[in-house]
C-alpha cells in the first residue's frame, strides 16, 4: 500500500533514508560524552589550583591529551548534530534551512579546529 500522493512521487518528497544514521551517530556521540564529561569535570577542577606549567604537564600525558581531543571532537560533533535536527524541525524555508545547517556545520568545524590547535600547542609546548 502506497500512502504517497502522485505529486509527492513526482517531486521526490519523502524519506531521504539518512535519518537512522543521523540518529545513531547522535546516540553514539552522547554515550561517548558521558565518561568524557566526567573526565573533563575532573580536569576543570584541577584548573582552579594549578598554574600553566602544571596544566601543561598534566595535559601532555598521552591519556589526558587523547581524552581532551576526544572530548572536543565528540562534543562539537554532537552539538552540530543536535542543532541540525532543531533547524530541520523548525525552519520552514528550504533555503534558510540549508544555509543555517551549513553555517552551523562550518562554525562548529572552525571551533573544533581552534580547540584542537590550542590543545596541540599546549601539548607540544
């Protein structure tokens, strides 16, 4: 049984078949962020009583640097996915929707790269 109208068939309206991948990526990034957020809270607690050299030494340890980089990637990716869903649900004009999604993606990519470069500069001295 086909519930689509002939006009919808001609215009190609309907499922783009990419929603399940987007949904899974959002769930996986959310699950990854749970332990990474606990680690980041512990890191921020150490920032209160430490100077730059202590933080630099702590962040230069391989596990800590890996977790910091993972947190940045997962957090910005998850945020971009979430805002994309909000834009797709609430922006009606198709050109505004596409522009907003690309702006969000490029903005978060720029912010993630800035954070990663900052972490690498601290690690490498």
